[in-house]
C-alpha cells in the first residue's frame, strides 16, 4: 500500500496491490472518498505479489506510481499528473 498525489489535486490517492498467489491488480482510490479510479493488471500471469510506492521520480513536481514485482523486476510508471 502507498499514497501519493497522482492527479496533482492536492489530495493523496491510495495505491494498493495484492500479495503472493493473486495476479497483481494494482488499484488506485481517489483521495476524496469517491472510490476506485483505476484497476490495472500490471504483470498478467505473474502471481508472486507486487510492492507499490509513489513519488516524484523525474523531478516534474508530480507523484507517479512505482511498482516492483517481489521477484526483483523494477519499474516506474511515470504519470502525467
């Protein structure tokens, strides 16, 4: 679980991912309580769990979600705010 202002509205969104045994459906929930805004299967067929984080990875002042498969592959998913 992680949080970050992914849409640059001043409210953090909640990013969640399942643990081992389930395909990693990354879910993002709006920071104002209006529910889920994204559900992404980041690694189809992979069932070892995913770590999530958020932060400004490219210095543009906007948070982006970051994913890491528990098996070691790393990746950043830069956002457009």
